[in-house]
């Protein structure tokens, strides 16, 4: 399968303040706040849902096509992704804006003050999928992840018009999207990804019941945190997949993206939906054990040993054959 992943491309700038924000605010001066926090650490990480998913697919040996918008400062990030098997040739580079950036400072009580600069991400709405499909010889599936909202709608409508199968994954943009927009993004999707909270929010905003969703999407995949994932299809029994035991909980950021990467890898390899979700859960476990969304290392033998511990040798033999 030739899979393209659309979505945000960003870098995260994470800082730590060795104190408490609450102690710095003066109650009767909140209307004229002017504060500067001297931070102890700065951690710059690669991020954005689309590169996170593509990176995971790349380390599993696939060559996903990354579609999104970035700035001229994307060069080093592009090199990193290229080295890990990601096709970055279709990334739009803005002539005027920097790559989207998340800047966050965390105090010792884990309170956070953050800003998100959309930057070049706003130009993702100008990207046409047809030239990408022509360049790579067609697209079997397009995952439409959280991005500039107009870009998400445009990509979805183009998939429908051109007959490209698509997976809906609105995730972080659900808070901003209204019911009509969500219905546009979801209706007719081959796959719908969300976590439990997002699932409830989607149903609340659209007014569609769980059964109505199964009339409109092919496969509904819901991640359940430490409980794993569930897969629903109309007229089929629900599939539940457990999550492998983790050795540590270092950082949950990017866990959902890793699950999607593993699941899409499973689809590419032609394994069952249950097996695809197991691959996704194993990859997600590696991410939660590592600080950073793309800092984990996938060693084939280690991955398969832990997969076997979680799901048994029969499942592992099938995945081993696909991983090569």
C-alpha cells in the first residue's frame, strides 16, 4: 500500500521553571501582567502529528509520504525524516513563515504556560493531493490528521472527489471544529481514529450515535490508554486489543501517533485488524517509555520479543515474516 499522511509539522520548545507560577502573580495586578521566567532547561523536540506517524512507519521499514506545510527552517528536520525512511518530497515550504512551533514552560507543580504558533501550517490548505498521487504512482490510503482546519476539509473533499480511500483522524482539532465540519471530515472514511474522550466529543458535536457512525465509516478504531484499543465495524463483533506492559512511563506525548503508525504498517502488510492494532500498541509502548515523540529506537529482535510476551508466538511469527 502507498500511504500518505497529512497533518501538522511542528517543533516543540519545552522549558522548565524551578518555581511556582502561582507565587509570581499579584491578585490586584492581573489586569496588567508582565512576567519573565528564568528557566533551567530547554528541550527542542521534533513534533507534529504527521511526522510522528510517518517516523513510526519509517522505522518499521515502510516509506510513507508526508504531506504538510513547513518553513525554510525545516531542512534539518527533513534530513532526519529522510534518514528514517519518510518520503518528504511533497512537503510544502513556505516562503514567509516558520515551521509551526509549540512553546511551553512547566513549573515544579506541573502547571504550564504555553503558546502555539501556527506559522507555515496555515498554508497546508494550498496543497493539492493529485500531484502527490501522480508522483508516487497512486495513493491507496490518505490519513487526514490534525492540521489547518481548511486543509483538513480540502484534503477530505479531494479524496472523495478523486476516489482516494481516507482515514479521518481529527484529534487535537476537535475542540475547534463544529459539528458540520466534523461530519464533513468523517463521513465516508475507511477508518476513523480517536481516543475515548475524542470519541464522545465527536458523537456529542455531530449528534450521530455510535451505530450511525458505523453506517458512515468502514472501521472505527478507539484507543483506550493503558487498556489498549477497540475496533468496531458494522455487523461485526468488537475487537479488543490489550496494551503491552511498559517498563517505564517517561512521556505520554506522541503515544497515539505511534499507535496509528503501527496500525497503518499492519494494513500495509495485509495482516488482520487485530494484528494491526497489536503492532500499534507495541509501538506506542516504546514511545511512552521514551522522552520525545521520535526519540525511541526500534530494534527488530527486541520489538519481536516484547511482542511475543504480550501477544504470543503465533502472532509474533506473522509479524516477524512481515518485518523481514
